[in-house]
């Protein structure tokens, strides 16, 4: 049995089943989950049956695709319904999350159900003031368990929301305390209960962050090869940061912290759209489809998508399926090179075009990449494009912040370079900045890998490209589309396959990559703090507390112009090792909240500095390579404890 073979279970169902177990059975729960994972399953319509043993069956009934009630999980053993098997099945199954809105769904019409959260507001601009030399100023205590009781205003969180946020904080801090190794089914159930409560109290952003943490914890404990510790670091920091800010934010910041349960679409009248390119969409959550990028007459980027449950096969099929927008007969791939005239258009803050009943669309002439309005996309300097894209892909970007993570560059191909993770294509963009172009998706069914390797055999070729920014201390993109080497058309690199006949000069040698890519962050010792932040997640606070003296590492950070990083490292280590004793010499419980606050400050700080290094790497000329940013140029991490 695998998690994918079981229907998703609502968070409140899993939490209730675990909470109802006796203390003795809770201790056996993780072993029961592991044992259940080796048992065969059988699906019959809306019911999945697990053979617990030769005489006992466990059933999960999901009439709408999700196990939505406690009674929908039944067991045939003698101890049922108070047995451990029902809770184990719920913990082994994926946690149900509201399905992502289809990018072309009919509910995107403006008369859709109103958002449960506050109305959209402009994202908060990060404070550009440099972090103080005293790292304790970045650290604040955790939210109080008992919320203050002043009469709330529309610009303040309600007492119920503060209470829900405190529960999110406590559950996240407990995971950080125990680490992946200790965050078993019981700790995950606490997160699921906190997520359910937060969603009921109109805190969907915090609820989603908690579910992300649960999903990543399960992947880590199951040895999923796609799991990355950095992803869990980001998810935990998002959960703790969001929970902390609920009690302190107000106005527009509070609206962003609350998040929204639905993506709002607003009317945008009549639009003239010009197709740009089409990319395949294949997600880790089992969704597949295609997304076509278009540009309005005034230069705005928008998308028309068709993403639904399915994998790479669905992505390949959808590309040649008719776009769900008005009465047009264009397929996604055709729209990427044509145009549309749309009336009654609706657009979300992130540029998704709605497909409500009032939307009308007819085919129109497209534009070449060298013609207006598309040509203007390549006229912005690369450094400005990278700064804009970085705001969009920031690990802790505010929801509905708008903007795009795409870059539009004119480059000269230099050839392939080998890296520890594989091979990428090296190019030089106008302005002299070397850029590494990586594969957007390694699935062999898609054309990304083959096309990139083929382009690497033609050094000296000049191309107009579209790529997605990869945050790194050196300029890096995933390559999505390019002009045809002959200059006659464009290439959707995920779908269209180039041949050697398309290339002007095949047979280039493979270049060896330098030990470290150039850029302002190439020699930065920021990793000394980053690795301690990451080290906490798998093994918990105790592992960090057992580390030796970090004076040498802190000194290296100070000499590199990062005194706040040095202070945060020292404070994090001290907080992890600190254990107070009572009058009789007995150890008191660890300060879980205090350690979580120190860890959160360090995590958000390292992310802010890393993003500053990434932005500086795109600056042209030798100055960017020799005078990297220090703390004076790094923005204060928005949402970190102060």
C-alpha cells in the first residue's frame, strides 16, 4: 500500500481519530502506520479496502473523493471502533486540502462566492532598513496562549483568530522541537487540528502552511526521494511566521497574513491578447495540464490554463486541446503563437484569465516576439527583470503579490557545463552576465532535456529566450521557450522537439564547470548559518544543542560583513542548549517557544540575505562580482519576529 492508493482524508477526521485514542494506543500509532503501509489494498468504486490481516479488513469510504467523516473509516477487528487501525489508516492517507482552483474554471466568473478573508490589498513592501547588529532585536516571544481581549476592529485579528494562530504556533514549535524523527502521527494530528481550526476561523494561509508541513513530514519519514529539507524549512518558517504575525499585523498586512480561501477574479472589460508561449504543468500533487502565456496590448502578462488531476500524459494531451475561453477554437499551442480578442474578461491578481459564462473570445492575429507589444518584454535590463521576478518567487512572498517570475533575455549560447546535479547550458546575456540555463522538467516524456542538450551543441548561436528565475547566488534560469535557431518561429521547449537540422553548428565540446559559479554570493559564508537552520529540522532542537562552540563560525561571518548572522548563530546555539533547573536540580521543560522564535528569525534572515545575493548577481560589470551585498543592502525579512 502507498499513500497514493488511499483517498485523501479531511484534516479534522485524522485529528479526531488520533485524539480519541488512549495514551497506550497513541504510543503504538507510528508502528501501526508503518505496518499498514505493507498491507494490500483494493478499490471498489468509492471505497478502498485494506487487508489488515487474513481475517480483518479496514474500509475507507470517500463518496466525493475525500474521506470527510470519522464514520467513513470502519474496521472489522474486535476492538473497533476504539482500535488503532482507523487512526493509522487516516495518518497513512494524504491530508485533504481544498483542490486548487482549475485555471480555466467556470467559478472564476465575477459572481463567484465571496472570499472568506479580507478583501485584497497591496502587498507590504519589505523594510529596507538594515538589520540591527544586535540579533536579539529580531527575536520576539511566541504569541501568548491567552489572546488579549480588546474589542477588535476590522483591521485587527479577532480573539478567535489569535487563539487559532497560537495553536498553529504551538504545533509548529513542537515539530521544530522534536525534528522529523520525533514528529510522528501524534504531532502531525496536532498540526491537522490546528489547520482545521484556522480554516474555520478564516485564516486559510496559516491552515495551508500547516498542511504543507504535514505533507513534507510524511514524505521525509517515508523516505520519499523527492523530499528536500530546504522545502520543510521554508514550510515551517512560513507556518511560524504567519502564526506570529496574526497577533501583530493590522490593515493591509493583516489581510495578507489571513490569506484567502478563493482566488478573486475581477472584471477587466475587453482585452486584446497576444500569444507568447505554452508550457507543460506537472505538479508533485498529481496534477497535470498546460499553461499558455499571453500579453495584453498594454504589456501585462496573463495566463490561460487547463490543470486538473493527472500526470505528464494529461499535460501532453491538453496542449492540443481547445482553450476554454469563450468560443475560440484555438488549442493551447496554437494560442501561444496567435491572438485573441476577449470581451467580458475576468482576471485574478496573479494574471489568470477566468472562463466564466460572460466571457466571449474570438481568434485574432498574433504578434512575433520582435513586434509590439511582445518586443517590449525584452527591452527591460536583465537586472531589473531579475529583481521583479525575485519578488514573485521569494520563499515568503505575500499571496496575491502579483508580478511574474519569467525573464526575457537575448543570449549567446556558450555550450554545456557539468554540475554536481547534471548538465546545464551556459549562455551570455546582453550586458555580459553569464547565465546558467537548466532543464525545467526532467520527465523524459517532455522535450525539455533533449532540447537543452541539443542547443548546447551549438555555441555561438544567438537566441531570444524565456526562462523562469531560479533563486541562486549566480544567475540561473529554467529554460521554457526560445526563438527558433533559424529565426523563423518560436519553440515551446516542453512540447516542440528540435532536430540537428535546426541547428547552425552542431558538434560543440562540453565545457567543464568552474568549481563555483561566479557571483556576489559565491564566497559568502552565509551557509554557516543556513546549515544550522536546516540541521534543526531533521533532528530537532536537542541535536543543535549538542553542537560544540560556534565561535569560529560566528567570527567568520563577522569578518564577511554579516554581524547579524553571527549573532543569530550564537543565539540559536545558546537557545538550543539552554535547559533550566528547579530548586532541587531537576531539569525543567525546554523553552520550546523561545527556541522557535530564535530559529524563525535565523530562517527568515538567511532567506532575505540569499535573495539579496541573487539580485546582486544579475548586475552587469565587474562591480557585481567583487562587491557583493552586505547586511546593509539586505532587506529585513518581512514577517520575521522583531
